[in-house]
C-alpha cells in the first residue's frame, strides 16, 4: 500500500465531524502563511496557529533556589 493509499484509507475512516479539522490541517501543510486567516467552519481557535506574545509570563514562573545543583541520585556519575 502506498502512502497516498494509506492516507485516503485513513480519511475514509474519519467521522464526518473530524473532516473540517483535517481539511484545515491539509491547508496548513500546503499553505502555512494563509492558515491563520483562513476561516474553516468547525475548527476552533486552538487548532489555528498561535502568535507568541513577549513577556506574557513575566513574573509568573519561579525557579527553585537549588535549580542548578546536581540531584543526589546523579552525583555518583560526576
């Protein structure tokens, strides 16, 4: 079975409600620049490409004081 045949078989097994997400993903793979602007019915915002926002987590992530120390279980390997 070729990859194309396997892909078509997998598509045939999908339920109808999953097809819009599959179409959106196929469009993303072939035209990644146009994906965020494409309005595809049945596809929620989480499946669309996210844009990063610099500093959105500033002050919300804290490192422990011993972050750079080697854990005791690994000291014998050093």
